[in-house]
C-alpha cells in the first residue's frame, strides 16, 4: 500500500525519518482500534499491533495512546502478521469529546482528519443545539467542518430546515442537503472527497452515516437496518471507528452514533461557533459584561431587536459553564494522575 495514498505527507515522512533510531522500525496508520489492539496499515502489510510496555508505562493519559487515523512508528513481526507500536507521531488534527460517564478523560474520536462531515437527519430529530455542539468540537479539532443534512428524500421543507441550521453556523461552514437513497446532492460532496484526504463522518445514531458510507464505497460494507416507522430513525449498526479506503483514494472514517456529545477543552471552538455573540460582546459597555441585565449590553440589545435569539444566548451560557466545569475537573484529574505516576516511578526505583 502506498502510504502517500492514505494521507501521508512529506512533513510526516520527515518527522518519521527523524525518529528512525532503529532500522527495523516502519511507518503505518491506525485503521481500527479495539480494546488497546490496533489494525495498522503499512506499506506492505496490515498488521495487528499493540503498544510496547515502555509506551504504556510512559503514557500519561488516554490522549497519549494511538487513535484511529494516527500515524505510528512500529516494530513489525511480519511472519506473525503482528507488530509493536513504539511511538505516535504528532497529530495535525484530532476530534475529541469527553469520555462518557462521571470522568474527566478525553476520548479521541478521529485523528489527522482534513474535513469533518457533521451528519444530521432532515427529520423531526433535527436539533440546532446539537449542531452547535458538533461545530464547537469540529472547530477545536483543527479540521474543516461541513454540515451534511441527510435523508432529504424524506423532507418536504428542506429550505426551511436549512435556514434553521444557517442561523447557528458561521464562518462560511458549507451546508449540504443530501439523500444517500436517491443520490441527491452527493455530487456536492465531491470537492472534499479527494485522493489522500481524510474525512470523518460524525453524528447521532440513525442519521444515515452508514448508508452514506455504502454509497461512497460502492458496496454494502456497513449494515443498515430499515428506518423505524415510529420516528423516522434508522438503526445504526456501526460498532467501531475504522478507516475505509474509497475507490478514488479518499479515506473515510465512519464512527458509531454518539448518544451523547460531551465537550472537551473547546474554548477556541466556542469562539468560532458563537462568533456572532462574541462580536456583539465586543460592543458591550463593560468588558466583563455577562449579558445578564447589565446596562449597555449589546448582546441583549440584539435579542430585543430580533437580530439574535434568546435561545442561542442561553446555549452559549450553558456551554461556557460546561466547559468551565470540565476544565476544573480535568485539572484535578491531571494532578491525581501525576501523583500516581510518580508513585509508580519511585516504586520501580526501589525494586532495583
């Protein structure tokens, strides 16, 4: 397999060459992750890999471990079809969310992505507040977001729905209605689906990501159940993240449906997603205006004049509060992990 055809760049190749302390090391890209085991695409073989003991010991957090889309340096055991990952190369982008549950740990959904297709279904489940969350994390990831409105064949008021989405998307984010069933609008995705480029499909369960993958791939790789008549949702059957090589050489990452999308360290993404509010805030009388009944508040004036909805400001405050909570919790967890790390080091030293 030609590594440049699956997203390798000259910059990444140079970084790998600088790491080459052993002639036996090779370069590869993580195609699938399952319980700390990794399928890695290399130049000649697909290998089943795990990280080395030293790698695992030195890893400080989940972010340090390989994720789907990562480029890694590994020592192969070709005759066994296996390998050992020694290092993850620096990522040019990563889409992350907070790990589900009562924890402050990052979950990397996809790495080294060029464009994120934020897939939302054009049915009664279309939710602009959810789209705000996806946009926030997409901007933070370093990849370019594209909003894909699926199941256009089931919608009778596409322009009205599209206008709803436009009301929360700024920065020139493309909004593309499609139908993977009838192929409507798929040609508008072509500029992003270029050879060597990596596209991540992200969205809730049942929005049509697997059907779209099948159409782009030209075969039924992902199983898709029929739409439930009760709520117009398809049952999503993707159970893991995986690289898929399209016939034209584009790399696709299909992901399981996200039942919840909790934020993770997204202060810059917040500014991008709510650029309209932050631009208005710069015109407020007081620099520390909280936009809650202060005199001379340009944001509240915009709401009163109909230029901004009250719901959008409520969403902005809610996400600000959520990010602040995650930051405090993550900081406490980092301190705890650092203490555990040093205890492990001291324990190991005493054993010598």
